[in-house]
C-alpha cells in the first residue's frame, strides 16, 4: 500500500444527516444511535498468554500460539483476500499501566485477516515467541452522494511481564503473512521498556498534528530527540474536520489510514501516548464519540472508566508521573461532551494526583490534555478547565501542564491564584512549590497555524520582544466569552513546534523543558526544580 502525504488533504464535505432520511424520520434518538454503532465491533480484552521459559515474557504463547486460558480469545476475522497479499501498516506502540513491564502493539490491515499475532524476542534474528492479537473491526456508515461505507481493521496485542530496561524486537503478522520470513524482515521493529531507575531520559509532546508535510517534519525532529515516549495532547488526526462532536461534522475515516502511515516511522518504536481533543469526538460510533478511539488505540486502562473514556489514564516513567485527561468533559467552549462523566473524571484526578505525590521516587507530575487553561491565541482560555481542574493542580502542586487546541506555541510565567506567581523568562528556573505552575500550549504539531491577538508580537528565543499585557478572553458557561487583560503570556511563537523535556533524578531533580521549531531549532527553554 502506498500513501501520499505531500500536503494537507482537502477537507471532506459536511453531510446533511448521518442516517438515511427515510429511516431517520421513523427512529428515536436511541434507535439512531444503535443504527450507527451496529457494525462497530469492539473487544476490550487484550490477549496475553502464559509463562515462557527463560522469563522473556509473562504472557507469550506456547507452541502453536495457544494461550494459558486466562483470557477469552476473540473470534478471528475472516476475509476473502488471501493473507499473503495483506500487508500490515500503521504500527503504533503505547505503554500499559507500567512502562517497565507492559507494552501494547497496534497496527492496521487493509482487509480482514485470520489469526493475527506478534512475534517478539530480544534479538532481531530470534522472534520465536508468538503472541495472539485481536482485530477490532470499525464500520463507518456510508452517506448517499457523499462517501461510501468504510470498513477498517485495527489489530492489537498486549505484552505483559517484560523485563525493565530491555530492548525487544517484534514483527506483526497473520495467517499467510509471517514477519519472520526473509521477504518481510525489513518490517521488524523494536522498542525499549522503561529502566527500573533511569537517571535521565527525554520525552516529547505536541498537540494538533493531522496529516501534512509539517506534521511529518515534526516526526523527524522527534526521532532526532530519541525520546522514551511521546505525548499527543489531542486533535490527533482531523478525520473530523469540524470538531463539534456531531454527525453533521465533515468526516472521512480514511484520514486515519494516512495518519497512521505517516507516523509509523516514529510510533513503531516510540510509545505514542494520546489523549482526546474535540476533533477526536467522532459521533458515528457512540454517544460520546469515542468508539473510533477505542478501536484504534490501546492505552493504559487505569483511568476511572477505560471503556468510555480511553483518553484518561496515567503512568509513571522514572521520576515523572504523567496524567492524561479528557478536557471535552469540562470545556465551556465546545460542549458536545460537557459533563459526560458526571464529575467522575475530576474525582479520579484528585485521587490520582494525591497518589502520585505520595509515590516514592516520583519527583515530578506532568498533566496533559487538549483545551487550554491559559492561552491568548484563537481559542483562548477555557473557563471550564480553570474552574474544574486548576484548584486540584494547585493543591497537589503539579509541575507542568501541557495543552494543544491553539495551533501555536505559547508559554506562561508560573501562575498562582490565576495571576503571575513568578516571572519565568527564557532560560529561567521555577519552583512549583513556591511560584505556581507553568502552562504550555504546544499546538504546533502540524495542522494549519493560528495567530495571536491583533497587535500582539511574537516573543521567543532569539527574538524576544518587550513584555507587556495582552488583551484576550476566556470561555464561560453557556459558551459566552469574557474579555480579560493578562500579564502571564511570556513566550509566543507562531510556527510548527514541539516540546522536548529532559527529566533528571538524583540529588537535584529537574525538568529541562525546551521548545523546538519544525527544523529542530530551540525557541524556548526553562527549568522546573522543586524546593530549590
């Protein structure tokens, strides 16, 4: 399969209705939902297998690919296309709840396949262990005169009981396609589990990526940074171009094929940890729009409800605790899913931050989600995020908050009680225990760029302009906006960019935060150190 990614694809047309009119007029809302989701097959239980001699994996299948019987296997998909001509693509990794011992391997196939599996080993020439995988079949109904129905097949395997700090090699296959065969050996990938006690590591982050030359260029920058993992702060693919979470949004599910193919050179080796943006509410599959995300991604299942809120989870890597949130739940700006968790996510967040602060060896807590707590760009700041979550961030002394949504780079001073607690110019250091929290908008992942309010100049490393106030606004309840004049906007850059964060442990733990442009040139940097 050849996929061209030479530029931003044309936006799909906006449909008039998601269900044929002659049926819609006779259906209740519940019946309409059931119609749209009928052919969505989603199996949440990932398959792990029994013990393997030598301790390579707790969960590799024995001879013949059989498992230890602890998990029910999904029924294999069937296809009239011979497996030998079906080539996997779009490999993407994600951690399980414990990055030291758990990895999830996911990929896509253009047609249904039988008996999918992963081969894995600690040497590329020895992939004798086989782990059974599952297929999640995603059906998108067609729209007369707009698009045909689309069938997509996503495959997932769970690797548990891995050794910390170990490089593993893997290949994905199915009946008729063996990744260990000489012809397919170039497709073999690798990953490394988290060390038990890393002294130093790097992770990267951005939001609002989509499919474009700029998005692919940012991927190359990520590879040069050699991160332990990557955080994607939502608005992942833009298959839904309107981002309102409605079936009237323009939507083309085949954008996902382009997206996964584009990112495979990175995501096949770097765990790609995503959360949910407004453009990721794809209303064709479930009332909250997350059926597509559940089919395409396997993420840690330790949030408050992984079957309905897949973008809410946490993990610990080294001395950093990471928390992913779904800001659609609290957004005053885009209200399709406002309050859908009935406060359960916020309650979980409070408990999880408390647990991380009490966890031995965790020096820093980083939270990432889509909608901005503090930004002066087009979408500005979301008052719902501020009202629901900022008191918890302050109470538990969160060290860094990463957002997307606005397609720019913007970084605040340290904010305490909704005001500047300490100025943090480029190159400075800040202490969240005294100064407050730095908020970073990292929305320059690859989608079309935004700007800043009229008359407001960019200010970034090598191009620092006079610091002053900015006239902007925030979203309030009922989608009303309120003007505000702010002093916290410290760094502004209107260009494609990403974050690269180096975490150090030891006697003086620190987060060295850098922002890089699309060519890898640094445009901002600062340090987070607690209690200094």
